[in-house]
C-alpha cells in the first residue's frame, strides 16, 4: 500500500508526543526530518503539530528522525493502538482527517488521554484476590479470561508499573500482577526464595499449573530462576530490560555498578542508609539539551518519562526502604544466572537502546537460555512498558501467541533490532548517569 498523509502523520504524531513529553520546547527551532514524505505532508504536520517538516536524505537524520522513519515504514502489526469505538468521539459533521488536520490531532490526543485514563484506573477494574502461604497473605490483582499471564515486577516496586501494558494485553488473557514482596510475616527480608514462593502461591490460587511470564528489571532474574526450577510451570517468558548478576567480563551500566556498590554497603551496614539516600539525591532535574542537534535528539529520547518519580523511586522512598531493598538486591545478585538445561521454556529478551539503568546487552551466561533471541527497542529507555506500551504489547503478544525459537515475525519489527549470529548487538550504553530511579 502506498503511504498516505494520514499514515505518515500518525507516525509523526506518535514521535512528537513522545519527544515533547520529555522536552515541550524541543521542536522550537528544530524541524522534523523525513525522506520522500507524501505530497502535502508538510502542510499537514504544520497544521496538526505546529512543526516544520524538512524533506532530507536519511544520512541527515537525527535519532528522533530515525524513530519517525522506522514508525512510518512499520509493517502495521505493532506500534499503534488499534481504534476502539469506546475511545474515540468524533466531532459531529467531521468529514474526515483530510478536511482539518488540527481537528484530527485533537482526536488523536483525546484518544490517547482516554487510553491513559483507562490504564490509570485499571487496578479498580481488576479483581482483588489473596494467595496464602507460609503465614503470608499475598494480595494480587487479576483480570480477563484465557491463558494465564504473570506480570512480574522488579524488587521494591508495585504493580503500578504494569498498568498501561496490562490494559493492552488483557483481551484474550488472564493477567495477574502483584507488588514485589519486601518483608515476610515476621518482618524478615523477603529473599529470592520468598519471591519464588509467592509465584507458586499465585498459580495455586488461580488453579493453574502453567503460565506465561513478562518480567521487568530485577524481576527478570526472578523469572529466569522460576523457569529453571519449575520448567513445567512456565510455557514462555519475556525478559524486559532485565538486570542480572554479571561477571567481570560482562557489559554493565554505570547505574548497575553504582547501585550494586551502594546496596552492598547498606546491606552490610544498614545505619548507612540515610547517608546513602542523601548521596543518591532526590528527583532528577533534566539538564538543558545540548546545542548539537544529534546529541539533543539522543538525550531527549533517553530521558525518563515525566511524572513517574514517585513510582520509579519507590525502593528509595526512605532509609528503611533502602535498607530492605539493599538486602534483597544484594542477596539476589549473589545467585548466578542458572545454566541452560533441557526442558526450559522459550525465553525472549528485550532491551532498550538508551537504557540508563540496565545494560542493554544480556550477560554471557544468559545468552544460551534465550532461545527466542534478544532484541533492542530503538531509541527506548528502561521504562518502555510505561512509555511505549503499544510497541511492547505488540512484540510480547506476538511472541506469547506463538512462542518458538527466534524473534517473533510480527510486532512492530522496525522499532526492534534483533540480534543474530551474523550481527550480534553490542550497543554502547552512552550514559554515565548516576540517576537512581528503579
């Protein structure tokens, strides 16, 4: 199919929203670039987004322009939420987007706002259930019907990080999620064994003997451990921006090195937690974007989505929380990545090109377990399930619908670069940021 103005503008609008959420003035004086845009696109972009569109060769693209280019040439299977009649309110008498691009943009914004509001209230719409084991009452949320899908969050975090993604994965699935355990029934630190017991308890409460898993950050290591110990209980899993224990030869992020040192110190000396919190600092204040356009484009895409500080900094909310989190993370990272053995489920790894928390590359010990491969979300951060839930849902959904060796054939592949034997992914983690947000 030939590219239309509307399909081009849809990709441009997604990119515009993602960038201006992080830097509202980014396009003040900066154009959006595209090669061979459809005739009339410049007027449409100016009318809908208030941005100047420049037609240039691909060699002149910044990271922002490259992201637009990937989105406009995607295969149509991922990256854009499908229209939902409940989400869209058309203006009476509107003859279609070609008649008024400004009105078209308002409809897209309204649709996005309604979708975000629905995700934000997802917890109220799901069933609140309790799984009991070892004197512990684990409260979890469940919704939908179909194959069971467990969303496993990172240590120290709540299930709130999953709402936008869960909203998109619920149709056709039974989705369950819960806050990562912090303490046991007698106040002891909830270690890896406790996290695995919670997993068992939820499956038992659901009456399920098998599930799929999507796990984020340190939750990815817990998922790998569970799949290794209970291979018959896991059909397939996606490891999203996983953070794992690493050998000295493994790539690691500056964040992981810094966090590991801080947590080891606090775990050994809990009285240092308050001082460590002061050293870690409060909410990060974005520095001005570089003058250089290429550097500015990378920096704006690498920024943490705004408005999430309270959610993402939960493990560091006070000295007591940091002390408990430090004990948990230090204990977890003492467990090496388990070896590959026959009978393990299909595992897919997804990293982010601009991740400033976890290293984009998996550790060498994990690679043999990744039967479905490893991919990088282009221009994305550690928080893609919050910032690009439509893309993550498309990739995860395609894989979980048909788990098999090798990357999924569909699911917005233009926004994901997959590793192969001929072209392994070895991106540089360009940030030296010490920001602690997960």
